[in-house]
C-alpha cells in the first residue's frame, strides 16, 4: 500500500444520539464520531410511547415558507 493516501481508520468510533445522549461503540470506521438524531432507545417505534420528534409541523412550515394566511383555509 502507498503511504499517505489512505484515510485514518478508527478502531472504536463513538456513535452519539443527540436526543437522549446515549453513546454506542462501533466496530470500526474512518469517522471518529457519528451523531444520530434519534436512536433505538428513544425512538417511539421501539419505546411504545408517542412523543413529538419534529418541533415544527409540515403545514406550519409550508404556510411560513409561502407566507400564506392560515385563516383563509
């Protein structure tokens, strides 16, 4: 192998959930750390409880983007 052309390989990178802060250890990767928005410990499908993940709804985002009045609809 040529020296200096290959990326650095990390044996145990960390995987971090930004929602609950849980840290996992991966087997190996070229990235030192991964950040997840939601993991298996806090995902509603696996926990069985419903919680709001998105802070803003799609309809409100559309209304704001196109500057529509919500009273007209």
